[in-house]
C-alpha cells in the first residue's frame, strides 16, 4: 500500500556460494587486504579482461571501481574470475602492537628471506649439476627431497579463445605439465619463461614462479623446432600480432 508509506522490505541477499556450487564454479572471498597483499590470492595474479596492462592488483584498488560493480579478469593460466568490491577502507598505518600486525609483518619478512634462500639453494644445486654427468634424476638420486620431473613440450605463450563467442584469441602462458598432464609449475610467469627460452640445449638455469613461492632448477633437454625456424613462423603467422603486444617491452625488443 503506497499510501501507508511503509518502508520497503529489502530483498534477500543472494547466496553466491550456493550459486557457484550449482554451476560448477569456485566461490572465494578475501578479507580486507592491501594492494601489496592481494597477490597471495589466486585472483591477485590476474589481469582485468585478460589485458596485461591492467593488472588486478592495481585496477581493483582504483577509486573509479565502485562497490558491488562486477568485473572480470583472467590469470596467466587461463582461469577466469568474476569479482566485485564489497568494502573499501581508507589507507592507514597499522601499529606494530595491533592485533595480528606483528605476526603479519614477521610472515612477510620470512617470505622475503625465504625467497633468497630458495634461489641460493637452487643455484647451489645447479653448480653441482654442472660439475656432474648424467641426467638431473641421476645426479640427485641420493636426495629424495628433490623432485625431478620431465616436462612435456611447451611454448612460451599460446593463443586461446576465452569462449566460443570470442572472435579474437587471447595469449596466455603455456601450462607446464608432464606426460600425464600433471601440473609441474604453478604460475610460471614471464621471468620463468624468459629463463627457459634463453637456455641452449643442455644448459642449466634457475628461476622462480610468478608469485615467487617456488624456485626451480631447469635443464633444457631439447628445443624444437630451431630458433631460426621459430622466428620465421612467428613473422608469417598474423595471429602472433596478439602475442607481440602481450609481451613486455624487453621481450618485444628481443624479438
């Protein structure tokens, strides 16, 4: 009754978790995080609409993004996300004595220190392998804590359509798997791929994945086809126009 001037009953809040489960999707919700903390979540490595010039970690914190306005993003592995901002808190300087702040600072510091240690250990293993003969599996056979795997063939980037309605393919980093399609490198990223493809056959290199959570010792077993043929194929295939602009400026100069 409009004349009664009664307040309207707000609609029931949708159950997005249930909706995701019913439609084969994965539901996720982050706590309040800063721009520098969001990368510990999978969505933090994604790009708005899959475009590299619009990283999630930057775009999601812009003032132009209003509350509850849905956006889409895609990570280097081709995973797609639908997200919206539910709360926005002005930046402030937390007190070291605040609840949980000391633990968070210590955890972040330990992660940074651990990265350096992981790289040093991977480099030590690389030096050991260079002085030895045989495969990495043979060289480290006496160290069961070191997992040695042989990857299936992979390229730096692949072109892939997001869905059947997409007219233009989007470049993304290749998935690095073994012969049984088990994932070997989670989120390789540009630095990892650059290290791999700068190696000559038989050479060793050390690189970390994109979130810098794992360090890898890499040996290039085989490059096929040859680099010369790859360059020729790249020049004649018009689809590589999309890959060219997906690459960073340093890698474009290399091409």
